[in-house]
C-alpha cells in the first residue's frame, strides 16, 4: 500500500497534475473543480481506515447546465483514456458502484484498460438539488435553513475549490452560516432541549435507574456540545466526527475533559458534580454573546428538589423575547415563537435516512406549519 495522504491533498494534486492538463488540452470550457459534499476527506478527518472504501483520487467538476449535456460524456471518455492508471501510488480507477452497499466504490488496482475514474461531471444546480433538495437559483428562506441538515451545510463549506470559472465559491458562501434570526431561534431551541431534561438525570438516578440517568446525562452532554457549535457559529458534523470537530472549538479546551468525566461517572451524583461546571461555563458563554440581558450563570435547585439545573426555561424565553423585539427577524421565525420550539431538523431528529436524503426536506418544512415564504 502507498503511504497514506489526506484525501483532500491527494484530490487537489490529482486535479492539478492529471485532470487540469487534459481539460486545458481538449476543452475550452468554463467550469469549476472541487471536493465538497460527502466524504470524511472533505471534512479533513479521513484516516487510513477511511481509505478502505469510497475514497481515492477524485474530483467534482461543475459545468454550466447547457454544457453538461453537450460535454459530459466527452469529458468522461477523454479522461478515461488519458488519465494515468495511478496517482501517488493510488489507482485512479474504481470498481463499479455496489448496489448492495449504497453505491460504494473501491480502488481498482488492476492496470488494464481505461480508467473507471471518479471525475464526476455535473452542474451546480444539479448538485445542490440532489444534495440539499434546493434550487440554487432561488432565495434561501427561514424554513429552508431549518430543514437543511447542518451536517450537510458543513460539508458544503468544507473541502476545497480547486478551480472556479462559474461561481461555485459564491454559491458556497450563501451557506456560510445561518442568518441572525435563524441562529437565535436555534439557540433558543438548543436551550429548550436542555431545559426539558436538565432535572431528569438526577430524578432517574434517585430511584436507582443509573442506566437511565447515564443516558440522560449523555443527551445533556450532546445538547451542550451542540449549543457550543452554535455559539461559536460552526455547523456540527454527523456523529462519527461530532466529537472530533468539537475538540476544534475554543470552548472544548475547558469542556472536553469535563464531558469525559460526566460520561465515565458511575453515579448520578458524580455526573451532576461534573455537569455543574459545564452548565455554568456554557451559561457564561451565552452571556458573552450579548444577545440577551445578562442571565444568571450559576446553577440552582430545581424548585424544592435536590437537583442542580441552570435554566428552567429562562434562557430560551430570553432569546425568544430578543427575536420578538427584532425589527429584522423574518415573519416565519417570529411565527414559530408561539409554537413548541422544535428547532432545525437536526435538533429534533437523528435519523440517518432523513438527514442524509434530501427527498425528506419538503415534508420536514411542512412540520413547522408556518405559512408564507418557505
């Protein structure tokens, strides 16, 4: 096996050294070349283990819509004939997609015949329609943002653009981060999730259910982590890389060891003793955003019960009040304030199928029950 190279570096070199010269020689076209979308290498988190499937020298090439039908087959054929069979020790040819394994393709180490390459030719419009279920020529409205999985938005902004004649970078910038009103709504919904369960871990543990208490504590850790992603204006990736990406946040320097202690604790009392500084740190982080009046950043008892909590509904209410008073918040977001604060699709759903497949997005938008531009 060749020495492992990070996939993004491998693919950029593959484009510059192998694909680009062929395009310059044979095709006088405006296009973009990049690596965005699905794949651990797009996020920069790939390892040697990642390279065992659906990984290798590849490029996503985007043409203008009219040029796709005219040139797609010719480009693919020319590359198949002229690409080297390997690049930096890795085959440029792949197996056919395995229908039984979600279309996975493996590196083909044979040296015979033309390359079954993965230079995938499409248009920006087709890519965004398939990946997000969104017409890139339209404006992005509040319900669009709420129904886009943040993990996909991260992969659109991650990766790298190698060449751009047709506005790919500008298209990516449209999804750089949530608009202010959507961001505030998601923060309120993130606090709501904590407010709904912050007292339950101790309650479960107090009746001898340490397994249930551990599950609730883990859910609270995940929700606190998600709040930190939002507060630092970062999209969170899908579960495999959630903790890895969290470690890159500024807040992780303080919180990551605390969360490890929470998750490794054996009793609800021990878990609570570690959750307390986590609650107070995130509360202080909220105050540093200056999006509401200063909120109490010390835990308190849950009414007259011996369980330590941080919010009891105060944080979500304060953020909602800020949105309601805003002159720039969209009508759609303001209408959602009178409904249960379910948040974005990733805040109320962790189904891989729903978050991965754009076909579910129209149904997700209907869940909000808000009329108007969506």
